[in-house]
């Protein structure tokens, strides 16, 4: 249960880390050359025009002492190499979000590669802790024992399984992450991601997808998360081994990206979905 919030945060960090690294882009160059006109065969007589009604140009004067300064050119620094991008990411995030937040949340090595790997894994059943780009939550997941469950559940050996209910207090553990997501400008987030998209793509290729497109994959995962259901609360649980499992087999079978929203509670999930839709819309534009 503790690792689910990290996977959610990775969806946004995939763009957020590079939003903080965004530099100004040079202004677009306007092509002032005349438009291309195809040649026409044969001889065409010029059209006679009545110039009597044409406007007379106003007289203009030129101040010979006027000096026109050329427009300033804003240089965009080249992207760092993927293997050397961690210091820049961490330093910039520390300057923007605060060094304390960087030290608390982020794993300080192979950050981009961790983000790409985590996002790609969100349509599976589990996400490896070794791939996580941020540190786990401080507080553990809590469940309330249910001494009188409506149905008796047993393991394959026929032993009765102890049942639980989610403790609604768990939802508050996700509040700082939800508030952080809500504070982000999704248009700027998408713009920053587009600027540094090549590094994400490079990491995706390195992880075994030479013909894949990471941006397409990111949008696919966002759509997957947005499709997460909103089941009645609190959900029932069992703990046959080291981890809790949902009693409802449909909830238990959900991919990791959808379980994230289920576990944070419907109220938090709704808030996250609003920002996810904003980010997706800005990204595809």
C-alpha cells in the first residue's frame, strides 16, 4: 500500500521534473519571403486597371539619425546528456521547490530513467520498488479488523481469513501529494515536458523500446489512470500473506495505475483526475 502514492506522483514528475528545467525558447521566426506561385503556360496579358481610385501613399520621412537595434536573440542551452542530467534536475528542483522537498521526495540518481520505468509499469499489476523515483511515505497503511464480516472467506487450504476494512484516515496520507499536483500549472508543465521530451524518449529506448514513443505511452497511461473506478468506501480487505488484498476480485485485478486512485479515496481521486485531464489536454495540443 505504501508504494502506490509514489507511482502516482511519478506520472506527474515525468513532466514536472523538466518543467522546473524549462528555459525560454527563442521567438518564432516569421518567413517574409513571397509565397510560391506556380508557373503558368502561355502568354498572359497584364490586366488593365483603373488607377484613378487607388489610394495615394502618404509622404514619409526617415530620421537618418535613428538607430534600429536588432531584436535580442534568446539562446536555449543544449540539453544535458541523459547520464549527466541528475545534478541539473536536482539543483533546479531545489531552487524552485526547496531543497527540503527535493531531499524528502526524490531519489537522487537516474531520475529520468526511474520516471520512465515507473510510468511504463503502471498498466501492470505491480511497480518495482527498485524503480521508484521518489521515497516512500513515512506512515504505514492502516486497516481496521472486521470481527463480524458478512461473508466467511477461506484460503486454498480451507482456513478462515481474517478480514479488514480500510481506515479512512489513510486518505489523508495522500493530501500533500494531491495539493502539490493542484498547485501545478498544467500548460507550463506540458510546455516543459515538450522542451525536454528527447531525454525521456532516450530513456525509453534504453529500456527496451527502440521503436516506441514515450509521449504516446505517457498519454496512454494517463488515460488508464483516468478510467479508474470509484468504488463504495470503505473497501474490504484480507491479508493472506505480507500484503493486504481487496476482497472484491474486480478491484484486486485492477492495474497498478488505477489502484493508486482507488487507494487514495474517491475525493482525492476526483481532484487528481481534474489535473490529469488538464495536463493531457495541454500535452496533446
